[in-house]
């Protein structure tokens, strides 16, 4: 974390503008509109921008289960 981020995080904590789920800072604009979750947690709850899982290893052969998709 850069010094710039640390300064803003400390300021947000002092003002109480931290996410209810993860503890990260919330922007002043979002806080003023009554939102108490950060962008990442809000997206995760919606199911947006969330990766569906890990990719298989490069040297691992594909599983042959017989299912076709």
C-alpha cells in the first residue's frame, strides 16, 4: 500500500467511512449517498466482476468426464 493510500485509509477510518464487510475505505460521495459498502463488496453481492474459479494448471490434461457442454 502506498503512502497515499495509507493517508486516505487513516482519514476514512477517523471519519468512520469504512466498509461494513471488508473494512476498506468508502469514498465521500458514496458515503454521502448512504452506501455503507465499498465497490468491491457491492459487486460481489451482485455477482458482478467475480471470477468463477481457478483455471486448471497449464500442464494438466483436461478432465474427460463424458459430459458435453
